């Protein structure tokens, strides 16, 4: 019996899978019928009307979800591209500053050597002043270091403090000098002064500057385009009602879409069942390849389901027979037990009856004896 029960469980699992597949086939058949069937029954026509309306609702939600997802992807792509452009522009700015500094140094060297005209003097006035200051502090530092070697111990402390201050001043002047070279180099690169610088390196740097300037302009234009695209996507999302989290909005729309589609699935299945109950209507669409395939598959699944149900019925009958046989055997055992009790009780009853009969005889004899005693007294 346990084996039969296990087999029934397996058959029912198969039937559950068949029922799920039948639902899919009924749904697919309903889709085909909704498109190609021209039923004469009002019920079927009304189903088709409701199906069309539901399909339009589902399609509208699909388009909205797809539109939001595409806008989100484009917006994210634009943000990532803008970040990449900004990083490149930052790198270009650093490269430009380096080129400005190099041009400034080259032009200053040529100016100091007398190769450039006096028009450059205004550009390098601050540099010249800084160089004078730098030379003064460098000279003072060298003197400090020479004195430190020969100074007595008590003087070394004050010399060390002064030396550290001189080094800090020199470091500040170096930084300021670099900035001045960068500023003057920028002015030279952005004017006709660059044409007067004779060094070959200056020409190469000038070409590099033109190259990165072109790239910079292209990147700024590209970044502006990406920002415009991002703005358009944001406006598009607002028109679709997205005001907060995009993922939350998509989740909300997807939930509504799933609800609409669940109702649509029920309509498909109802239409399929209705047409199957009216073969004369179904015959009109059997020539449609998809419908014919669905019907063939449905009939095959239903035959398999019927076959499994029959097997379950037979197994349940066998199980019931075994149960009834067990009940009968128990009842027969109980009857035999009761019969044994009846035999014993019958014997006991007979013994009791015999005892009663004997007691009654004794009573009769005793009454006789009692009667004679009465006569003697009289």
C-alpha cells in the first residue's frame, strides 16, 4: 500500500505539471483566438473587446517602463561620460600649466640672454625681482652653512634656526617663481609673443599647446552636449511622472503591469475555454498554424492527464480493497471472538439454570419437610 501511495504522489506531481502547461497552452490559444477568431457569440466578442483593452493597457505600461529605463541608462551614461571628460580636462589643465611653465622658463632664459626684445620686460619684472630675492637668500644660506661649520657650540643653535627660516623662504620663493613662470608662459602662449621665442623646444611646446587646446575645446563641447542630453532625459522623466527614485517608480509601474497582465491571462484562458466549449466556432481558426499547434498540444496533455487520473483511480481502488480486506479480517476476528464469548456464556447460563433447578428441587423437598413438622404439632 505504501508503494501505491508513493506512486499516486508521483502521478499527482505529473498532473500538477500538466495543469501548469495546460494553463500556458490555454493562454497562448486565447492570444491567437483574440487576434484571428470572429465569433458569433456575444460573450466571446465581449471577451475579445476586454482583451484588446487590457493588451493596450499592458503595452502602454511596457512602453512607459521601457522609456524610463532607457532614459535612466542614457542619463547614467551621460553622467559617467561627463565624469570621464572632467577628469581628462583636469589632466589637460595640469598639462597646460606644465607647458606654460616650460615656455616661461625658456622665454626668460632667452630674455636674460638678450635674445628677446624689451616688450618681454614687463612679463618678467616679477621673475627678475624674485630671482634677486632668491639669490639673496641663497647667498645668506651659504654664508650660514659656512659659519655653522666653524661656530662654537652655543652659537650653532641660533644658526640652525636661522638656516631653517632661510630654507623656508627659499622654498616659498621657488614656488612663487614657478607660479610666475606659469603666468608669464600663459601670457606668451596666448599672444603673438610666442612667435618671437626662438628655441626649438618652444616651437614643440607651442604645437603641443595647440593640440591640447583643440582637444580641450572638443571635450568642452562634448561635455556640453552630454549635459544637454542629461537635461532632456530629466525633463522626459518628469513628463512620465518620475519625481523621486527611478527604481521605485519602475517597481510601482511593474507591479501595475503585472496586475494588468494577470487579468489579461485570465481573459485569454476564459476565451480559450469558451471556444473549446463551442467547437463550431473553434473550427474557424483551426487553420491558423499556431492555434492548430496549441490545440494538438492541449489534447495531448488532456489525454495524458486522463491517463494519469485513471491510474490514480485504479491505485486508489487497490488501496481501498486492501483497506476493506483489512476491515473484514478485523471484523471476522471480532465475530470469532464474540462467538467464543457466546459459547462460554451459553455454558455459564446452562450451569446457572441447572443450579436454579437443583435449588428449586431442594425448596420443594424442604417445603415437604416443613409441612410434616406442622402436622405433628397439631
